[in-house]
C-alpha cells in the first residue's frame, strides 16, 4: 500500500477531499519525523511506538572484498508494534492467509528458454 492508497482510503471513509486528506497524512508524517529528529518518542496506543536508538560504532566487513570497514556511532529510528496490533494481524492472517504471487524464477515464461 502506498501513501496515495492510504490517502484514497481515508478520503473515501471520512468525506474529506483527497487534497485535504493528503495534507493531513503529510502533516502526520512530518510530525513523526520532526519529533524523532528532536529526540522525542511517539506512542500511539493500539498501534505502536516510534523512538530513536543509538547504535555503537563497530568494525564491519565488506562482503565483496572482505576488507574491514569501520562503522561510526549512529542513530536509527525504530518502530515497535503494539501487542494489540500484533494480535489483530496474527488473527487476521490465520483466517485469511495472503495469496502468494508467483516468483519470476518459477514463472512459465522464465522456464521456456
């Protein structure tokens, strides 16, 4: 689902125009980003929480060359799903498993060479 799909879904469910809905969605995203940049955590009950975590520097390895590469200390945004959302998704997926898309490797067009 893309941002445009989210805007369409919210607009059709609320009666707001797509332009108004897009402004609200953009405002929400901007607020989340700005809050995380300011070092503030965000908690949305029943959905999850956003926070920033510091990662310590370490030595990594370039997979192509095998050379060691230093990775500096850095900060990463994290999202932790609420127990309620996790439970809802789990139950829904048990009742309605996703339909798997055929991979390109196993498609008939790929094997007819």
